[in-house]
C-alpha cells in the first residue's frame, strides 16, 4: 500500500462512527499538536476532539471526491466533500510523517451551500 492510500484509509477510519465509541483506537493517528477548524467554526485540539468523539458528529456522514496529494516527503494533503442530511462541507487534512508513522496534524471543514432538490 502506498503512503497516499494509507493516509486516505486512516482519514476514512477517523470518520467511521464506530470509532467514536472507542477513541483510544484512533488516538495514535492524531499528532500531539493536532488542530481542527470544525464545520461549526469552533477550534479544537487533540484531547478535545477525542473527548467529543462520543457524540454523533460523524453519524450518517458520507464522503466523495476524496483526493490525496504528497506535498513533500513528509506531508500529505487530503481533500474531500462530506455530506450529512443537514449539511455539506469541504474538508482538508494535513498528515505528517513522524517516526515512520503518518499523523493527522490539522483538519479543516468549511460548510458549503446545501443544494435543493
């Protein structure tokens, strides 16, 4: 598996609502200095995101247009669009390679206009 494939797999794993019930399973994917600019406009650190993981923020979340691009030997950018019944967002994640492991350093979700049917 390539680094790009591995990082996309890890990103999708973090979005899996089943992981929210067991935040200790994904803790090691977050960089110690992780930051999240949430779709709500709030800013969170790693500990806060893991504490909030027990809510249902990823419930019924689907993604499309996922792409990964290696920006440097130790940096990968992942972008995609997320969909829930009540909102859509453009998302980006920055993953860094440290000590042989890809860690999520920063995530941002920007709300987009919901299309009417």
